């Protein structure tokens, strides 16, 4: 698609509850994401839950 030399459409199917976080999120980034979620994201609970799980898994030994 990128080498097509003309306009193209890329379709991606994604999980709306997968958090848009970088692998090494800072405390400030986490605060800003949380504030944005609280302002009305319909998937906020699922995103926050999966974010927390991912961070816990990073801290567990053997991961």
C-alpha cells in the first residue's frame, strides 16, 4: 500500500479496549490518559482495566 504511488485505504480491526499506551509510560502520561478517559470515553472501564493488567504483568518476574 505504501509503495502504490496513489491514494489507498488501510482498514484495521482493533479492540477498542486495548489501551493506547507506549510500552514505558510515564506517570504524567498515565494521568493525562486517565483524565481523557474520565471525560466520556464509553470504553473507559475496559481500557483502564486492561492498562492496569498490562502494567502488573510487566512487573511480575519471568515476564
